[in-house]
């Protein structure tokens, strides 16, 4: 590996540390307190009458050095761990003249240090560890990207030295190390997942795990990633959805079931799409899409309560109200209002295509009527739905796993939730008639091109499961990443995925 000049200087410091017989990466640590615990113990002791300038609270803390200030016979530093930040005060009288010189010469920003001493308060009023001894825990060879702080309108702003977001995503480890805000995003994400689990567990759902490698993909309209099992001589697919496996469990008598896990779709990358993403799906026997609507709005209101402490969510300058009940609109109503097209007047794909042509709307000339309607929703309706809204009653020909509305075989009981101008989740009254399901699969085989990602393959094993009898049920799917975007006010999915997919550097350079 090639090293730059700064890295070469740090390597020389590493050699000096080792030449003194010191470990630069020791096996054992011996930390007794986090920085937060050290401060709390100090406050507790002084509250009971201990001298605030010499509390007698002995601690050993470890952390990354975030600042160093030398002053001849003494030095100040700040260390940071997962719990917070603490100032260190090193005096030659306490640590020894030689040790202080070594600290000043060989310790850098970004190094991990272990420090032992007594908690005090400095003349400036900062709670501090007065160090008696210290040692290196991990010498940093590459300097972390610098960060600078400034006060803007009375608020402290921290700016990373990363010049562009892509650099941050490529080196997320460095991004996390220098940007506390980024660490907070992923703490919030963990709280979101925990709250979702808690809500579903409290509502008697059972969490399960279903196969990631599947002999046949299904449950969503997406192109899969394909792989091959050498010993079995069998092509397999990374799952695009949990749906068909979770509904098999309904057949088996597990009436309320959910899974939170990874799905994989070989599709484009955008502000709301990543090839690998986290999905929540649940299925509830004896429920329909109206009952799932109630579960959905209650669940997301609960998550907002648990994570943010409020149901008023600010996203990209827009104020969203998560308090139920949410607005409900049919697709026909929404397309009429926002696109100016009355779908009832255009019952075939040909007629709808002509109406869209008159308005200058671009569309796939080979598309079925449902896909044309979906185009209208994406272009005209989706950007207008800011407050949480249930968009209901989708075309049958793009919803092969949903049950038709009574008296209207061309429309199914399906909804999607939109808010802040994008789709958050998708749900059905699930089709449980095996004969109807088989005919839907066969229809798609006739009506869709072989390479159309919306085409669902015919899954004989799933049909066999249905033939044993599947209870009526409602199902739900939601991207956890998109929900995290909303609750952390981030405009792109890459900000809420620890390691988002990026084009290789070589490929980018070739463009």
C-alpha cells in the first residue's frame, strides 16, 4: 500500500511507540467507565459534598482523541466514545515529564487512548479527568477527515471535510467517526425498527424468518438477482419479497405473522431506491384492507410517538401529521383531481392511451391499462400527496395477488400510503382463491412481455399451498429505509443506509 506524507509521519510515530516497548494495539483494555458514566459519578459525588476540584472519583476511560492542546508542562485533550465526550488534563507532575513529551510527540487526533485518573472541575468549569497514567489503544495511521465548527444564528454547526456526499458513503466508517449527526441517524433507525417490532409483538404477531435464496422469486414487481448453487446444480434468486412464504405460513395456521429483513431488487438506483433494502411485511388472517389501514396508521403513529415523541413530523420543510385517521382517496378520484382524466370514461388500454396522448403524456405503448394508470399516478398524483394518504382501489392487471372488489372485477382491494410526495407502503386484501390466483398468473404470462419486471412467474408450490386452504387475510409491505428518511428528515435513501450501493470508482472514471 502507498502512504502519503502524513501517513508516513504517523508510521514513524508508531515505530517510536514500539521502540519504547509499548503496545500500540494492546489486547487488554481495562476501561472502568464510559465518558458519560465518569461524568455522572462525578456529579453524584459532588452532590454528596465531595470537593468539585478533587472529587476522589477514580475512573479509567477509553476513547478517540478529538482535540489536543499543549501548554508546555501540561496538555489538554478531548476523548470521545459512544456515550459522549470528556476532557483530559495531563500534567508532567502527574504523568511524568517523559510521558508527557511522548504524548505530545506521538499521539494524534483520531488515536484511541486509555486514561486513568481522578475526576475534577477546571477553573473554566469543565468536568475533566485529571490523568495519572495513559496508554495507546489504537494508533491511527490515516488522519480522519477534518471537521470544523462554527456558530450560525446562535446554533453550532459542524462541517465535515468530505467534499461531496459520495465520499461520505464510500467511507462511511470515517463519516461516522467525524459526524455525530450521522451516528444519530442510525441510532434513530434502530429505534424505528425496535418500535415496529414492539407494536407488532404487542398486537400478537409472530416474527419469523423466510428464505433469502429462493428457487422462484415472487411477491413483487421487480427484477431479481440470480445466483447458482453448485452442488444442487440449481439457479436461485435473491428474494424480492417475503410475501409468498409468509402467506404459506397462514395456510399452516400461523394467523398473524411478520418479518423484517433484506430484499434485493435488480433495479435502478435513486433517492428512494437501493438494490438492497430493508422491508417489513405482515399478514393478518381474517382481516381485509380496511382493517390493515387501521393497523397501518396506528402503527406509524405509534412509531412516531416512540421515536420522536410527537406525531407532527417535519420532512424537507413540510409538516406531516401522523395522527389517525388519515385521508383516503381512490385512484379514480386522485387521477381525476390531479391529472384531469376520468378513468370511468376510458375502460380499455387503447382508450386511455389516446386520452393520455391528447394531454401529451409519455407512456409505454405496449402497456396494459393498469400500467398506464400507474404512470398517471406517478406523474400527477404522487407529488401532490403530502399528508399521509391511503390511495385505494388499484387496477387488477397490476395487482395479481390482491382480491377483486365485490361487483368490480377490474379493480382490487389494494392501497398504497403516500406522504411527502412518495410511496411508503403497499397493502392488499389478499387473494386466497387458488383457481383465481392461477388464472391471474396465466393472464400475466399472456399479457406481459417475457422480460417485463412486472410479470409474476407462476409458482406451483405456492398454488399448492393455497389449495390446502388459505384463510381470508390482509397483507402489508413497507420499506424501513423510506420510513427512516421521513423520521430523520433526509432527502435520500443513501443517508439512512449504512453502506449504500455505489458504482465502482473505476466504472465512474470510465464515464
